[in-house]
C-alpha cells in the first residue's frame, strides 16, 4: 500500500514539473508591431510552406487573439535570411486591407528561417487597397517556432 502512495506522489510531481507554463510560451509564436503608434500582438499563428520547383516560400499568417478582426501575413522565400527578404506584408483590420506601399522603403531583416524557426524584424508604410490611405508599421518583430 505504501508503494502505491509513493508511486502516485512520484507521478504527480513528475507531471507538475513536465508541464510548461503559459509564460514560457509568450517568448515565441508571435508577431508584434506598432501600427500608427498602437502596439499590436498577433499570437494565433499559422505557417505554410509553398513548394515550387526551384524554391519554397514561407507564409506566416497571424491573428490577434484579443481582436480576431485584425490579422497580418508575412511572406518570404524559405531558408533565406538577410535584409530586404520579406516580400509580402499584409495587414487586415476589419474590412480594411493594407499592403506594402513601396518595396524599396519597406525594411526587413530575417535572422532565422529554417528548421522550424523564423525570426525577423520589419517596418514600413502599408497602403489601404480600398482608399489609398497609408498606415505606418514600426517596430515589427516576429519569433515563430513551427
């Protein structure tokens, strides 16, 4: 009987220490950015790899858990790191849809892009595809594990 109690205690302690806390997850799987000065965090993440004959693209879609009407899509060539490699940044806010205004002034730097890791920084202006209004996206960062 004593060994059964010890076994139950052992498994209980093992289970407690093997579970990660929610705070451990907050340092990965997010896209953060300031849009017109407002801090936004997109933390519902989807990663797709599109395989073409000579290369692959990675497309990361993210939605705000706190406001599902806001989302962002970032795309680049899979496995490629460096400056200026993000070729798509789309932001959706309700019925408004924004794209990179000028690829020459959109700044990005991908530091990890392989083996289930994607990390980058980015900033630039996005243009509303409905009415040509412009929003400023600054301090964009992402850290994705997939």
